[in-house]
């Protein structure tokens, strides 16, 4: 779920397919276009709430970095840096740092977050409406 919420949906087509599959299934279950919209929106909102709850629990319980398991044998730093979530985060941080020294541009900070939030909603809603047209409620 963390990958589905934190990966850039414009660069990772697998996550777009996961959101589209969830929307299609939700739309087929709802059976109406309005119901598909609500199911898609509630699905995305619940995923965000679960992620927020997990982050809160991490901080309430205390972050103990010593309790992390060791890296499996045979794994290198290259393997860790090639994970899509890590690669995307590093790319975003480097782009933010290299953004220029002319001053802080608030739009450059907000626009990536809007993309991460809006694209899954659009994908799940559109595919939900398609699912509702495939299987109409009788």
C-alpha cells in the first residue's frame, strides 16, 4: 500500500494499473456511476487514513532504528537503491535540490504532491465509472 500511495503514478504504470483495477472492481460492485465515484473516492481516502494511522503509530510507539532487521546476505546497496520507491524518492529530492538558487518556489513544492494525490483519484474514478457501465445495476 505504501508503494501505491507514494510512487509517482506518472512514472510507474504498475501502480496506475493497480488503481485502475481497484476502481474497475469497485465500479462493477457499485453498479452505478455515482456509486462508482463514491467507492473510488472512499477507497483512496481509506488508504490515506490507514497510511496516516501507521505513521502516527510509528511516532507514538517510538522509532527504534536498532530494531530494523539486517540487510539480507547477497544484497548490495545498488539493489536497495534500485527499489522503485527509493529511486523515486531520490529523484524527487535531487530535483528539488537542483531546482535553482534563485529562491524558494512554493509551486515547485506543492505541484508534485498534487500529482501524487490527484492522479490516483482520477484513475480510480474513471475506471470505476467504466466498471459501472460494464456491469449495470439491475
